[in-house]
């Protein structure tokens, strides 16, 4: 018998971890570990039997699509892949109508889109939980998997220093939120002009007051990485910013995570990257394929973390 903690998130949306309490985030991680252990033993509690998840993907995905779809199957439910090429949303049907109609068929809606406002509007009109599977502002499911990976490797978040180096993007924003919620210090090092959103930074700092996490930003990658427990980076040109690739490469080159930079971290640091990665750009092959890298555990943990989210939001446990 798999013992899942009832969190009290049934029917809620997941747009950003900033909307959840620290306890809710910690309980999601506990349930994710429980579900992971169960799956390794061949146990798949059918907590979402008969339930369906609609998955709207306006952008490409390998990990998110496969892990959500497989997660639903393992929990006894079903997932539908919905691309804007096939949906009427792609021909201009309003979000409001799409949200109302899908809510009559499915038990949850997952969406990946560039526009965070679109996800907020979908959530406003949807009577079933909406899960943000990446917007221009946040990637909360990724951050939960990242926390799970850190918890497995480092046991506790308190006293840890995570350093994100690179573009101040959606992933950086969600790491600020995640660290704030679990009491882990987060430093984000970006070039001028590529910093994190000031409003999101302020919200993360406010949330950190509750846990004692120290949240800060800098333009100095070397000072940031000194004594880091976790080094994290992401692509320099996120989806939707591909046209800026060459200007971004020039601005972000000094922020590459390479062996020289990583040497400043603690001896037992771990390296994380949400993937997909560009070896030779934001990170060298030596680092991402080296002994400190846990990128494949991290990718696997998308499955377990999201199963915990799906159960918390959609199951009657
Ligand atoms: N990390 C992540 O979200 O990967 P995909 O874009 O492949 O889903
Ligand atoms: N920041 C990246 C993450 C991809 C998973 C992007 O938005 O493209």
C-alpha cells in the first residue's frame, strides 16, 4: 500500500510555486519520493483511474510531454496531446471558450505557451486544475523536479547555496521561487540586460522571509559560484527568443559554466540543467557530462514530481 499525504491542493491550479505554501511544496516532494520508490518496486497506485489530462503544447517538448503522458498512464488515467495546429485555439477561438469547454471533458489541463497571461486566463475560466508546463515567466514543474534531485543528493535544503548562471529566464524565476519556499539560498548571476524580472524577484524575496532563504542577484558569475552546493544553467535563447541567438551568445559568453568556473564551487557540488542543453554554449561538455552532473536523474524526476502534482490536484485522496 502506497501512503500518499493529503495536501489539500485538490482542485487548485499550479501556475507558479509562489502560490503554494512552503508546507505544500515540501509535501509534494515527499509524495514524489514515495511515488518514485513505489514505481521502482513495480507498484503503480491507480489514483487517477478514469481521469483525463488535456495537454496543450504551443511549443516543442521532449521531457514535459513524455513525463506527463507516462505519469498519467502510470496513475491509471489518460492524457491527450493537443497541439494548436489541431485545436480551434490555433484558429483564434477565445481562451475563455476553450477553458470552459475542455473543463466539461477533462479533469485537468496542462499548458505550455510563451504567454504567462494566457495561462492565467485559462485558469480563470477553467473549472478544472490548470498546470503551467512552461511559460515565458515560470517553469514550476521543472523546479519541483530540481528540488527533488537536490533533496536526493543533499538530503536537506537548509544551508545550501544554489547558483544559477546565465539568462534570467523562466527557469531562473522558478528556481528563485523554489529556493524561497524550501529555505535554500539562491544566487542568480546574469549579464546586464538579461536579469530576472524585478516583480518576481521581489515576490521570491518576500516568500523567503518565511523560510530564511537568502535570495540575491549579481552580474559577477565567479563571486556567485564561490562555495556553491548546486550550479545550474539553462539555454541562452529560450523558446521565443531564437532570433536573438547571436547577440545573446556575445552577452552571455562570460557566463558559460566551464571547469574553471565550477572549480570555485564546493568540492561536492552538483551540476543541474533543465535540458535541452547546448554543449559549448551555456555549459561545456566536461561539466555537463562530468561526475558532478545529475542531469538525467533530474530529467527522470520530472516524472515523479509531476505525478505528485497530478495526484494532489486531480485525485480525491
Ligand atoms: N526541461 C524541459 O521542460 O524539457 P522539454 O522542453 O523537453 O519538455
Ligand atoms: N528556458 C528554456 C527552458 C526549456 C525547457 C525555454 O524556455 O526554452
